[in-house]
């Protein structure tokens, strides 16, 4: 376990400039049958525009050797609507939002060396589309009003105030609908907090122990996937034995999807509680950056690593720390964490 010895090149995930706090709130939607059909239609049309945008960018680059930007693609959407009148049944800003998603995917591909953008398929378990503007939230009647769809019943378990930004409608693989609303509450982030060696901790992520803290505290890995493998195998066998395109097969797939969703919910609940505890009780947190792509090449450990979902836990730590203005110290892959620090002569141990 390493101690939070701070190297000069460690990147602190905080900005010195002031900016407003933005939070996302996710709610469950209960649309009627007609509204469900409309939402499914929205998802399909937005998927079509996403694939059309990706196809245009690839073809134009092959023809002239230059990339076409989203501003030029947005100008082509009116002509696309004339060729396909059914595109008018969707909010035009949702179509422009899909163009922005393709542009962002290409930026990540060139800047962060991610995988090349892929075409969306209707067989993908989770489907979604964006709503940049023109929607209202009614907390009194527990409804959310969308353009072209009307008022949809929702479980608004939290209230919020501020300027409504982008909303995302998603359909899970269990057939449930959700809306994620991004809100800017107009409040500035708290003042950046100072810390010392006594108020900072080092955290190491592992498989047997999910986290080992420099204070000596260990948190066991719950291994939700491993504990559910027996039940998963049973349900997967039932799906494979059912006749294709039959109602019994769909029912078996639904039960399998519900079990996967239950595993995800348990894992998220565990990570949220642990990350909140670490951020609340300490002024700074240092941990080594997990390189999952390299580690999962070991087939004996791949399933256990994917079951832990370290990247999701690190993401939760980062944004919770940013809300509280507490620094996160990322120890690089090649940082000599077992040697003497050349700055403060501190011996760090793993």
C-alpha cells in the first residue's frame, strides 16, 4: 500500500477557475402504451439519424480527404426530412443532438485514441435519445412534459432547482424507461480545501479486497457477479432451450435481464456508499490509476476484474470529490511508489 506522497507531476482533478455546479437527476418514467410507442419511435428515428451522420462523415472523408463538421451536417437535416417525412415526428433538436454525439465520438477517437465510432443497432440492450430543450418538470403532479409526447407520469423522488439543461430518455434492457436531467443550480463550487499528510489517505484497488486503505482498513470485495453465476447459468440455459421468436423465450430473456439489472444495482449501491464515505471522512485521496485493458489480458483474472468495475468506482470518487472541492491524486502507472520520494524523502510502501 502506498502512502499519499505527492509527486510534482501528479495531476489534481480540480480547476482553479470558478464555475457553476451541474448535477444529473435520474427518474423512472411510466408512459402509457401510446406514449411507449412514441418513445420507441423517437429512439428508432434518432438511431437512424446517428447512423446517417456517421455514414456521411465516413463517405465524405473517403471522397475529399477532409472531415465534415456538425454545423454543415445540421444544414443537411432539412433535406433529409424532405426525403423521409417521418423524421418530422421527432423534435428537431433531438436530431441535432445525435449529430453532436457523432462529433463527440470522433473527437474522442482522435484525441484519446478510443475505438472508431460504430453504427448503432436496434439489438443493443440500452437505447436512448437526447432532448436538449423544451421539456418541463412538474413536481406537484409528478409528470414530465415532452415535445411530441405530452405529459408522462414519473417518480420524482427528488426535487431540484436551477436551469434545466440536456435531458436523456433511455430504455433499459428490462423494458423500463428513465429520464436523466442535467441541472445547473447556479451555485459555485466550494472553496478548494487544503490538506496535509495526516488528512490524506492512499487507496489501492484490488480483487480479494476491493480497497485497501493506507490506514490499514480493508474492504472486502462483494463479488456480486461471482455469487450469482449459478443462477445466471440456469437462466441462460432456459433461454437457449426455448424456441426462437416465441413468447416463452421472451419471458426467459426478461428474467435473465432482471437478474443482470439486480447485480448492477447492488454493485452501484456498494460503490456509491463506499465512495461517499471515503470523500466525507478525508481531505484528499490518492490512488494508482487502474489499467484495466492491460490487466484483463490475463484470462484467469479477467472475470474477477470485470466484476469489480474499478473504473466506475474511480468515476464516483472523482465527481464526489469535485463537488466537495477535495483533491484526487492520481498515481501514474510508472510512478516509483515503492521508492524514496526525491522531493520530500518519504518512503512509500506498497
